[in-house]
C-alpha cells in the first residue's frame, strides 16, 4: 500500500516481518484445510 501511495518500499526488517506473517497465515490455512479433509464431521440423527 505504501509503495502505491507514497512510492516507498518497506525496509528489510519490515519485509521480513511481512513474510513471517504471510507464511504463518498460509501455513495455518494449509493445516486447517488438510485437518478438515482427513477428519470429516459425521452428523447422525438420534431418535427422541
């Protein structure tokens, strides 16, 4: 966003932080996706 508006790139420490946050978000999405695929939720009906 800053690059588009102010024509400034983030410094190296900020870029590393951005990479860590993006990688952790992608990792969480990957794990959650595969966790839900391997253990599907089965809904059973019970009689009252």
